[in-house]
């Protein structure tokens, strides 16, 4: 059975793993070396989790963490791949490979969106590979393409 709980600063190590899992690699493609997690552009997604504005939900299977969704705010000096503007948090979501295809990502995303809609935030953004099948999940929940890059796109969901 899958349960979902609020994330906490103690989840930073798991969010680091989920950051790695969120880096999309098409079937048959090679995965990036784990040392990519130490690059500043990637560390910004998980390092020091629990700062003001950080929010997360973690999916559990029999008490073991198997997926997560979280938001973080960035500045123009420390932009993420899905940066839109400083008052719009960037959403990251991932599920461990052996648990994908079971609706866990959808449940996590819906839980986060319910939470965000109860705040005064106007929007949330994300970056997704254009060939990532998860893009359809985001589109079904109202995310719209805002910017196209070579292999990815930034998507925005208006919350109000």
C-alpha cells in the first residue's frame, strides 16, 4: 500500500536520490554519472532542504520512501532549469524505477497541487524533457509549455 506524508529536512538524502531519478534518460540511453549531483546547478534542487518556502511530499511503500515531489524557490542568480521568476517555485518529482507505472507520480503531483492551491501562490513551474512520457501527466493537470529549449521545455501551471 502506498501512503504519502509531508517531507522534512531529514529527507534531504532521499531528495538527492530523487533528483538523480528526475534526470530523464530515454530508454536505451545512458544515465549520467552520479557525480552530476554535486554540480551547483543540480545541488540547488536538494541541498539544505527545509529552507523557507521548501515543501515536499514523500510516497511510502511499506514504510520505505519510493517517490517524492517538492518545490523550491530560486533567484535569478541561482536559477533552476524550470526557472520562470523568483515568486514562482520550481517543482521536481520522481519515483524509483521499480515503482513507476503504478500511479504514484500522479498521486504525488495531485497532493502537491492541492497543497499549492491552498496557498497564495499564483503559479508553479517545472522543466521536463520533451521526450519524457511524464510530460503528458503534467499537461493533463493543466501545465502549459512556456519555453522550449533544445531537448526540454519549461512548463507553467497557473494556480489561481
